[in-house]
C-alpha cells in the first residue's frame, strides 16, 4: 500500500433525499484495520472495491436533513468514508454530544478503539483483578486504552512500544507499570524481568516476533487476545505464524480473535464505564491529530505503519 | 532423535522395600509426546535426563509386593518407564481388570490417548452435538478416539491421515464421514468439500501445513484444540508457526492447548463413558502391537514419526 494507490475524485454535492441527511466531514479516523479492508479476500467485512469511497469512521456535522433524528448542526459519528461531503440514511450513525468530549474522542477512546480495548480485554481476555497484562502497540489507539483499562481494573501492566518517547509516555503519563522498547530491547528478556510470574493476558496488536516473544512468557491458563498484526499487514510474503504457539499447550493457554462489531449492543455500557474512568482521571485520552484535507489521507495513513502516531490517529478537516 | 541415541543398561533386579512392589513389564506405550520429553527445556513435565530410564506408560504384572494395594499377579498401569523389571511405591499406579479389556487397551482407548481425546474434544473443544469436527493424525491413538467420540456424540467427522489404507480404515471401519489423504490430496480444497459450512472443532495432532489448511476453513466461533504437532517435533529448524492464525480473528475463533494430566480427577468418569461406548460397539479399539523386547523400543518409536502405526502403538514384551 502506497500513497499513489489512492485517487481523489470530485463530484457534485448530493442533496439528501427523503429520510436522509447531508453533512460535512469534521474528523476522519485512521486505523490499522484499514489495510486489511483493501485485500481482495473474505474477511469480517467485504473488501473496499477499486473505485469505491474508502471506508472510514468519521464525525460529520449535519448541514441539511430530511431525517427525523438528525438536525442541522448535529455532530454524528458513523462509517461515512473518506469524503468531505456525506449523505446518509442514518444507518449505523449516532448523534454525539460534543460538550462532553471533542469529536475526535468519539473515534478513539469512546469509539471503535476504546470498544475494542474494553471488550477484548474484559470479554475475550476474561481479565481478572490483579492479573499481569502485556499489550503490544501500547502507545497506539487500542493499546493505550488496553493498558489504562487494565490499570483501572487493578492489574499490573507492561506495554511494548517503539522508541523512548512512547515508552516514557506509557510509564510517566498513562500509568503503565513498565514499558519495553522493542527497537532497542530484547523483548523476551525484558518480559522475563517485568512479568516474572508470567503473562496472564497478552493483548496483541502487532503479530510477528513480538507475539512470539510473548508466547514464551505465558502464565498457566493465559489468554492471548488476537486483535491485529500490524507488523504483517504490508508483507509481500506470507504472514509469519507464531513459531512458539505450542506454548499454548505447555501453559494450557488460549489464543482468541476479536472483532469489535460483535459487541455493538453493549457499546453504551462500555462507553459509560470508559467515560467514568476519563472523568475520574483514570484514563487519559491520547490523540494524534493531523490537520489537513482528504488529500492528506493517504500520507497520514502511512504514519500508522511507520509507527509514527502516539494514541489515536485522526485527520481533522479544516 | 535416532535409534542409537538410546542405550540399554542392565543391572541387578531390585527387591521391593517396605510399601513397595515389584513387577515385570508386559506392554509399553509409545507416544508422540515422548519426543518432547527429550528436549532439555521447560515444558509441562521435566525433561528425561541423559542416563535416566526413559519415561513411558506401561502395564506390569506384579511379582512381589510389600504394598497393601497391589498383590502378585495383579496387572497395574502406571508411568513405569522403558524397563523389564519395575519397582514402585504405587504413586500414580492403578490396578486394572484384564477381564474387561487387554492390558494394551489401558494404554490406549482407556489410557492417556483416550483421556486426551475425551477431555480435549469435550472440555477444551467444548463440542456440541451436531457440529462438524476435523481431526488430524486421525488414524493415530488419539485421533482415532477423537473421531469416534465425536461420532458417538452425533457429530459430522472428517479425518486427515496419510495413505489410502488409513483413510479406508477411518471411513469403512471407524465410522468417519470422510477422510482426507494428506499425501495425495490438497487438504484445503478437500476440507472445502467435506466441511462446506466450516469446521466447528479442529483437533490438531500434527501442526505444520495441515494446521494452516484447517485454519482457512474455520466456522464462526470455532475451537482449535492444540494437542500436539508431530510434524514439527524432529525439526532442526524452528517450529513452523501457523501462518493463517489471523483467521482466529476473522472467525472469532479460539486455539487452546491441552495437557491431559489436568483432568486426572475425572479419568474415572471418562473411562466409564468410553467403556460404555466400546461395549455398545460405538467405539472400535485400534491397536498396533509390536512384539519384542525393550531393545526394540528405539526402532518402534520411530514408527510414530514415520506415520507407520495404525491406532495405538504399543510394544508387548515376550
């Protein structure tokens, strides 16, 4: 995937028909999962076809409406795609309260990444109070929430991230107990030091060698949450399978996948609990805001795969 | 591992002290797991050290006893090792009834392989009636039990094995719905045909390419039971990790390891249920009996890794 794989197309601004509303995009979400949506193969969502508007979560401001639930001036979050002007029938769309949190937060801590962290950790990971949690991609949108939710639940948390700035953020600002810089440290050895009794829940966003290192340090009955594998998405070669997967046997552990949409009915519960933690200061919202136009989308998306973002990456339109 | 890695040592036959009994070995179990016990690294059991008697399950006949629970003439199953004469304090040993089943069956269908199949399928695999089960190493000690237990539970069962004889055994004699010969068939394509709605439980004994093929055909919320990886045990290179492990995410599936000893307290329950199935003709006991001496152990063990056994492989001492 490279910036010139994308094309910016223009067309007349559509008027909203009956039961529909129009809006102007305020802020667009950029997510590692987007890479997978471009592959032409069966997955948990159909691929984005060539010539289609790129799928993306975003917050729009309603400009005109023939829909009873959405009025001009409302801010609405939904999967509106990478475009400046949007027309929607409201399916999957939700009005947000920008007096409680800025629009971008509804794409991050209170959006898909927050929901993914919450249900991945608590449901798939079946986290119990006092356990040891390790998360990779720890300074990213999901990882930073995983670590903070685990801390809010009274767990010991070790984050794996790239570079001294991110590692300092994790321990100094986000309350992680320890951080491992995978660029300069031997991850396996560092895990031995920071999780001497083994890992109870390993939340994996990256795959590859880091997943393999974590597998060597599982506690008995550990849970490995497979959320993503950003190290592998741009491979021209096959995905590197976890060579140490047999530690699942030795440690009677499980590795389980997660697609956040399965928990849609329970988003309100999660949103409420996360909001509470934010309000109480237990969770700090980290956002990486790039200001620009939709033309900046391709280059901004690359930042995820170069590991340049800290916290939730969004593109805010001027 | 090669036959001349082993040494046959002789010594005086020990007399049983107080609280102990002596016996003569009748039949020795040969198991793929033995390969792992030879590696000098942490696992679910300590490695067998150089110079120690090789660990093995066996059935002995008691010849002399100072132990209240075991009398001369009793047949006893336990982890007595690869040796002709045994002295034991009775820890982990269990008297068997050879009028119900021959000694070898207490090492197979009613022994560790049977227990592994039972608890792997029903507990780790959380099998539900009517599901589709796929098992690799299907003509082996564990695999042949997995398939038959699943059939007894009303499931659709597909076995993967090497060679036309084994495949014919599975479908013609053991009641499997279909068999795939991994030596001549494209396993992935064959799975598409035999499990068109996907695999609910995949019980893996082999690892490698077959595990990867099965991962591409998982049904939603599938369970992959990691029991072993015989294709990888003799690798000089690192274990091949499952390149398609991200299908756990796409299919919201789980992969979980199993060590049968964890279920020791429930062996009697499993033994009773399996005995019932055998008695009712729902399960046929398949055993591959090699007759010889302990000197034949090294060469007989190789048969497992050359895929030459059909059913439970045992060495019966003359």
